[in-house]
């Protein structure tokens, strides 16, 4: 499987491009900005975006989704509980002093238990609320990889002081869903460096197993 991570936008959101080497189908996760850079990755590997997945509707993760959808024709997958955030991208843009991007809406709701496929790639949707009500993580069992959005970071967790955040809930999401994954699962957070489930269970100062 092809997996490239491109930090995009003012806040360095980690956009993941997952590509199947046989079908050349791809999943783009969290295209917050720099759509030209994302497109360049797709072109370099000869990939066609089959879907655009948003882990949560904060502007740094969703800001480039509509532009990428227009460019590729790929549908947008997002949990419906975050529509209350994507409906107010203008407020989020004002916080960062940036131009308001167009809301991509939701073409297909992403829900707990869904399995998203592109060629041989299999990504299982885990609803992991707490950072936002509709936060999701994607688990790739064949690769032992987790795209965690802003739920779990290396030695940290997603902030819960923004609208829709819930400290108790993010703890339940991490302990009940993410920490139950195989301990050698590599975690790709929404910002910053990768980590491993085993390390976070043992040493994360915010949420331990």
C-alpha cells in the first residue's frame, strides 16, 4: 500500500493519501489545505481518488475538501454529528484570520462499523467522539495502522475546550476503542509525529490504559 503523509495548512494538519498499488484507487484523509500538493501525490503515483474522508470538521482538516472534490469528483465521507461545525466554517476561519472555505457537505455519512475500501485497502471507521462530537478514526487492520485524527497524539490527546469537546468522552473513546487495538498498531495523528498504541497505553500522561 502507498501511504504518504503531507502536513498542510497553517496548523500543519497531517493529510494522508492511501493508494492501492494494483487498482490505483486512493483514499484522501483530511485535505485541510494545499490541494495542489495533494494532487501532485496522486499524479506521481498514478492514483485516482475514490473518496475523501474527514476525521472531524475543524477547518484545518476540512478546508480543502470541496476544492479537492471538484478536482477529482470523489465523494466526501464524514460523520453527521460534526455538521454543526462544518455549518460554521466562517466562525472557524475568523479564529484563524483566514478566508472562509466552502463547506463540502457530506456525500456519504461515515458511521461506526463502516468499512471503506479502495482496491485492497480496507479502512474501518471507529466513531471516537470527544475532540468533536463526530470525530472518527480509521483502522487499517492489514497494515496495523490507525489514522487517529485529533483524538490521540504522541504523548497527548485532542483538546476538548472547543465547541463540542468533551474530556470524559475522549477518554472513553481512547480507552474503549483505540487502546483495544493491537499494541503494535502505528498511530498517525492529525498533527505531529507517529506513535504506537503500546507506548500510549503505557505512557500517555492524559489517558493511560
